[in-house]
C-alpha cells in the first residue's frame, strides 16, 4: 500500500572514506557524519558501498589463478575481522544511532558470516528511526576480482522497506547494470532508490540518470572519496599500492530527480555531504508519460520470475 503521508523528504548522501580496515574508528567517523546530517535536517542518510571497513581498491590480496599467498590471507583475515556480523553488536550500535537521530540510515558494509560459514558479502543495511534493522541487501554479483573476496547474495535480500516517503531500496554498484535486477527493484515499488557504489567514472553518471528516468524514482548515488595516503602502511600487501595513483577514488556522488535531472552533485575530489529536499509529488507526476510497472510494462509480452527464497547448501530432514 502506498504511503503518502509525507509530501517532502530531506535526504543526505555522505561522500567520505572510512578509516580503512578499522571498524571501530570507521564507526566513530560514521556516527559523527550521520549526526551532522541529522542536525542539518536530513531524514534519510546514505553512506557508500563497503564503508565498513573498506572497499579494498588496488589490492589483489596477492591472489593469482591457481595460488593464494600467505600475505594475502593475512590481509583478508584483517578485513574479515573488521567486517560486520549481521545482526550483532555493530548493527545494534548503528540502529541506536538511527533512533537517537530520528533518521533512516543506509550503510554499505562488508558482512561476515560466522559459525558454519566464513564468507564475506558486500551488503547494504537499512535502519529505521525506531532503532530497528529493517533489512539488508547482499550484492548478487561481485564484479571482476571482487569475486576473490566476496560471496554472492541470493534473491532473499532484494530488499525494499516502507517509509513515510514511499519505499526505500536499491542495488549496489554494477548490479545497477543488471536489467532484470533493476526490474525486480522497480516492481517492489521503490520511490527512493539508493545506489551505493565504488564507480567514480563519468560514464557511471549516465547509468544513475537512466535509472531515475526508467524507474521514475529519486536516485541517491553514493560513492567514497579515497586517497592512497588513507591506507594503513602495515598491510602485508601494501607494496601492491606502489603503482596506484595518489587519488584512488574521486567520488561522483549525486542526487537525481525522477526526471533525470541533478538536484545535487555530482561532487568530486573531496569529502562532502550532499543534501536535497525531495518533492515527492514528482514521482507520480513523472509517471504520467512513463510508468515502468504500469502502462509501459506489457505483461502480456514480458514477465520476470524472481526467486526470493534463501538458498542453503544443506537441508536437514528428520
């Protein structure tokens, strides 16, 4: 059911870097930035992909086809240790942050499984002003060498949460190039579409504007600003960064209207919080001439089947 009890929403997109490979210090920084955004009136605050504890750009963990190194395993273990168990103490702290500041908080994390499994996932977490972890989305397809370090999510985390401003949901980085994944998110009725990413190319902006137009939704595109000097020098694989540029990720965060026009950004080459007051009536107004789930959907010709069941490798029977 559509929720129209709010006509406007103030949103904040945080373009910043974590304290790389350090969960505790990153959360302290995140709290400071989220509080700053809330004090400025933001009701929805979005952080980038893999903000806790890092998007390990430039590192291969010294992995080659057919071999893994001792140094790479040491850095991966450090990465794993500083990643986030969901749910756990860290998610409880983030939920409390959302509650104390009366915000919807969206945070990109690296999620670690514990117990029978030890895999890492690139995940986005959604917290409500009531202090609840309302949902998560695990990246369906890690890109390129990301597959060395992250597992693949399944359809059970194609998440969209209810808010007073309409449904909030989205996809991570190059998932946004997957037409069927986008169709699944649109079909959930997402009105405020979050796109945490690590892609700072100019070409990425075309994708973000296209999604706003295609989905007739507001797009909150969020990236990090990272320099090589931010990396800890005691990484076992630090020498891999010698040939990397000083500017590792220049950003490109932006807020885009359902018409495809920029409301804020894109911003490059600095840490910054972008703000925008969203006129939610534009969502319906822009659907007059294109409605991806309505008069432009043609279900008599095209249909998409989505498997939202959690996939398990062992099923116990008694």
